[in-house]
């Protein structure tokens, strides 16, 4: 199978982590978001939402939504299991993943896009912007691109986004009171969902993961980074990767 993904994208990182935990072979197809490759006809045929990642199966069938892709992979190859076996804990796991999708990712996108997309986007002419917007399939993401190009997020908005992102650490500290991993004592798709956000928090505000104030999350983060899958999933530092691409 082929994974169409962004190296710095949190949703893509989640799927790369899952594939690595499973030891599954796949062809990596990086998608250049700056060049709007994710809004090309070919990509939209795999993911009508025009966001990365998308998985293309060997028989040509596509799959989108990182959480759905991860559950599919866990069904396809059950070992090692990445979901709790009992129904209640599986539901708790899904609610945590949904929380990261709905409440956390939008805030990280504000922070990431302000660094990666905004400098170039502010230079686009109205005609260029219109041409780009015409290719974006959802109103929500068109709005986000307009914001980045014409009404950059203010310092206050970015501070609010960071604060909502950091709320994840508090939530995880509470969940980790009950077990060393987020749900039901075993490493699961809930942990995998959290990793890309904690990795970014480690870059943006490392003291938020301080062992003195957040001992359980600090210890969790240490253990996550020791997993071979973490190395295999290729988490480049966001700022370093952007500089390397600009050079
Ligand atoms: N719910 C989707 C979110 C995917 C998503 O937002 N991907 C971002 C990168 S993390 C993206 O493609 N952004 C580019 C854009 O919106 O133009 C998933 O989990 O797959």
C-alpha cells in the first residue's frame, strides 16, 4: 500500500506511527502542501476533504481520516494490538482520539500554519489566492487559507491556541493516574493520537512537560521516544525541517 502524507503533519505522523508499531511495509509518498498537491484531482480522488494523509490499498481502493486508517490497520494486522479489547475501554480510546481531532488539532494548525504557510501566503496576489481557494474542497479549509493569507492570526489568537493545545497535557496527566498508558494499561491508538501533539509541545513549550509539574506525562513522553516506532516514524523538528526546505 501507499501512504500519501506530509512529513510535518500531525495526522500523517499518527498513521506513520501506527504502521511502524505494526511493522507493516508501505510506500511513502510525500505530499507537498505548499504546492497544494493535496488539492490536486489525483489526491482528491483519494481524500475528498483535501487533507493529508490518505492510504491507497494495493487493489486501488483509497482510505482517508487518520483515526479511521489506524483502526483499519489494526483490523488488517491485529498484532501487536493497538486497541483495548473490552468495549468500554475501546469507546474511551475513541473519545480521546476524537478529542485530539476536534479540540487539539485545529489549535496546532493555527500555530503551525502561522510559521509554515503565512510568510508565503501573505505575498499572494488576489488572483493567486482565488486560484488556490478554487481548488480547496471544504469551506472550513478555504476559510483557514483566507485567514492565513489575508488576516493572519493575532498574537492573542496564537496565545489562545497554544493554551488550548497545552490543555492536552493536563488532560493526559489526569488519565495517566490510572495507568502507565492513556487507556486501560496498554499502548494504544490513544497514545499514538497524542504523540504528534506532545512532540510539538516539546518544541514550542518544553517546560509544559517538566517532570516536576507533569511527572506522568514527562515519563510517558520518555517511554514513547524509546519505542523503535517513534524513530521509524521520522519526527523532524518543525523549525529545523522548515529551514532545511527553505534553503
Ligand atoms: N481529520 C483529518 C485531519 C487531517 C488534516 O487536517 N491534515 C492537515 C495536516 S495535519 C492538512 O492536510 N492540512 C492542509 C490543509 O488543510 O490545507 C485526519 O485526521 O486525517
